[in-house]
C-alpha cells in the first residue's frame, strides 16, 4: 500500500472519532453554565422573597369594622338603632340632646366611625381653643365632616379612652338651635366647663353642629404650653 494511503487509513478514523466528542463537550460546558446562571437567578429571587416576608409589618391602628345600615337616619333620630338608646321619640328636646352627646362619647370609646359621623351635620366643625378662650388666633379648626372624620380616625382613635362622661351640661334651647357648656370627664382627666356644644334640629332630628373644647384657661404654674397643642399632640378632651 502506498504511504499516502497508509497515513490516511491510520489518521482519518482517529480524527473522525474524537472531533464529535470535542464538540459535544463544548456544548455540555455551555449548557452547564446556562443552568448555573438560571439557578443563580432562581435562588436570588427566593432569597428576596424570604427577606420581604420576614420584614416587620408597618404598625396600624385597628379600627373595628362598622356595619352600615341602609336608610338609617342621622342625629337623634338614629341613635335608638345605632346606640341602643330606647324611647328617644318620647323624650323632650333637652333629654334628646343629652342622649346625643352621650352617644358621641359612646362611639368614641368603641371607635365606631360610621355611627359617630351620623351625629354630625354636614357643615359642622370642631374647634380646639387651646386653653385660651379669649384669644381665637391660635384656635385649631376642623371644618366639615371630612375633616372631622380625619380627626377622629387619626387624632382621637389611636388613643381613645375607656370612658367618656358628661359630668355637667347646662343647656339653652332657642327654637331649632341649642347650645350647652359643661364639664366632661375623659378617662381620668376632667376639663372643668371646657366643652361648648352647639346643635341644630333638622326634620325633627337634633344634630351636632359645633364642638369647642379646651375652653378652660390654663392654671398658673401649669407646665404645658397651650401653643404646642396641635394635631400631633392632642389633649384628651374631644
């Protein structure tokens, strides 16, 4: 056999056996790297989810859910149903007004925003006199039901007391309008003659129109500065 044919017969099989194996090895190597990259992405996602799930939740104020009853009247006409005050229709105006103010305190303690807001007229307001009754320049005012709702939810409810009691209330009625100033005990705090309530009768139902609180002047030597009382640092009286 010629030398050229001998060399071809000897080397060709050797080349054709090993070339495909080298190509397969390269493909396997690339596949291995791709798999490693995919597993790295999957593991990173899992670690991220685990970190998110273990992060502390943002603290919230738990407000009990309110069952809204359709066609429930507001003001004194609704408290028989929402506050369980029976015989409201047989009461005179003064007794109805006292029951309405008592219901406001009841709903504050229970943090029931729906029945609470039903006590207020649409154009109502709440005023913090900041213990300076003769100076209205520093008054803090919540005008309208949206602002009053915001105050209850964000100022009052987070530190709602266990009890609210009208100790004294001197009422004056003038037709469909009424006002009364008195002392309220909220938890262990008493505000002597510090609350002024104003009400209006609409369609035989009495509604809260305005509440001005912190009307009692600061006593001499009181370390609390009335000018610092604001939404972030509310007094217990409301």
